[in-house]
C-alpha cells in the first residue's frame, strides 16, 4: 500500500495560463524519505468534491533545488484543474515518496548526454538536464524536443492564385516535417516541394468533399465555442472566489456574472453566424 505524507505547499508559480509549478516544503525529519533522483515522480493525493483523487507527476527540479512538480491543466482533468485553480500556498497535500526508475545516475566523470522529449514529457528531462549539468563541470547535454508549432512560425504563407497556396519554409530541416503534416491533415491536399518552397494546389470540390469540409468547419466552430465557455468558467470561478473572500458584494457578484454570461452568449452567437455563412459558402456550387 502506498504510504502518503502531509507536505506543505511552500510556493505556487504560474508558469503559463494553464500550468503551475508547485514547490513543497519537506520537514527535516522527512528529508531522507523524500530524497530523489533526477527523473523520478511523485504521487499526490487530495480531496476534490468529497472524493480522494490521486495523480502522479514528474519531478522537474534538480536535486539541489528542492521538491517541485509542474502541472498542466488538461480538459476535463479533475486533479490538474484543481491544482491550477484551487490550490494555494500553505495548503497541505498528501504526497508519496519519490518513485520511478527513469533516472540520471552520476558516474563522477565528464559525459556527453542526449535526451529526447515531446510535449509535457519534457518535465522529468528538465530535472535530468539540470542535475547532469551541475554534476560535473565538463558535462554537456543535447536535447531533441518536439512540440506543436503553428505553421506561420516556420515559414511565410502566401496565396499567389485562387487555388494555390505556397509556403516558404525558413529552415530546410522543417520542409519534410511540414509536408508530412499537410498530407496527414485530412484536408485532401497533395503538397509539392521545390527546395524550401511547398506548393499546395487546391483541388476542385466535389459534393462529397464539400460535405467533408463542412464537417471540418463545424468541428472548428464547436472547438471555438468550447474555448469561449472555458474562459467564461475561469472568470466565473474568479468572481465567486472574490465573493467568498468578501472582496465583492452579492450585488456585484450577480452583476459581474450576468455581464460575463452576456459577453459569452454574444461570442457564441457570432461563432454560429460565421459557421453558418461558411457552411453555405462551402456547399454552394454556383
């Protein structure tokens, strides 16, 4: 059975709008129990809506930086949402001692290390990088990291003709990656490459293809509505938190909630109007 110990949250740092860095204060009597190797993880436990919830997160700090985990809020993520929105400094959380065999082991001599990571998988690797570079003055570390990047951040996009898109890729190493992403985008496009230039002919639309594109537009519209509702939820939670802390009155709370709801409804309606217009344009064969 996993043994859990109460640790005080000493600091919460907002890394991004949807991620936090949580630092724990480890009592002197528990220092040895919570000693960790770079690359290991912690299991955290807390009560959310009267239910005990456990999640494991990689330690992202070097061994001489204390005990830290980074938590990114994910859609419908019970624990990650709670950690990003409801945790405060000086809160107490139940934590299990570090575990995991994905570790950096010191060999007391200079090393050249290579790491591969993608997305949030960078977290334990950051702990390993920091520890390895401080472990020996002649250590070096090469990181290969993959993450989603908007197309306009890797090249110039232009439309020289009505049915032709061109992308001039800045870094030749990215050409094949961009070309593959376009082919696998489920948009029915067949890119052609000439050096750093990718040409994308836009095929004539069949009735079947028009229906497929209309479904794509509908999904984009729905994702946009969900994003707006998530922003509304965040703001409403802030309003209610301020009300609970007696920072605003009952009237101010209701007034602000109504304002936020109206703005949300307006944006949702605008998205629906834009989608309906685009839907008609896609299906129009005239």
